[in-house]
C-alpha cells in the first residue's frame, strides 16, 4: 500500500514522502496515529503542490542567503577591543561580539551560535570565522580586531 507520510517516521522516511508499506502497518499504525495518509489521487496532487511551494521557498531563501554572503565577504568586519601596551587584548573576541559588529556594520542579524571562530583571538589583527546558515550553506568571513 502506498501512503504519504505526514510526519517523520524512523526507519521509513521523512514528512511529505511517498512510501510503500504493508497494508496492516498502514491501517493499524500509520493512519490512525496521524503519521500518514492514503496515497489517493487527490492527496498526491496536494503533495505535488506542497513540494512546489517548498521548492519555491527554498529557492528564494537561497537567493537571500547568497546576498547576505556577498555583503559579508565584501569587507572585513571591524571589532574594537581594549588592549594593553604590547598589542594583546584583554580577554578574547567572542561570537557575540562578531554578531553585534555584523549587525551594526552590515545590517544583518545573525545568531551567535551559527558563528564559529577558527583561531583563538588574543591579539590585534585579521582573523577568520565561519558562519553556518543551515542546509549546507556556510561561508567564511574575515574580521579585524582593532584597538579601542
């Protein structure tokens, strides 16, 4: 029997997926548990429409992510830090500081948990950080630590 999964089911498939299962499994577990619906012609048309809408949303989201990546890579983000006489900074630069600098200088709000600093930042200079946007989209940006 063919069914369309409404929710993710372990060892079977993800939501909005068409799968073949045994009749008893579909009638006794999947359909009563609101995990799947029968793959009738009208339900298959609805599934196609859902997938078209989802693909359109993903395409627009990907275009927006690429635009943000271009802006972030255009110039390094400058982060001011208090320094001692030898050029070493007090403490270190965190992803929260990078998030605030991106918001202030570039105008984009990025969650600090998505930013990963590659090296430990203890001195003035140019460093790199990677930003994961999800769905396999990530970029590496440069940020410059300057004296306050």
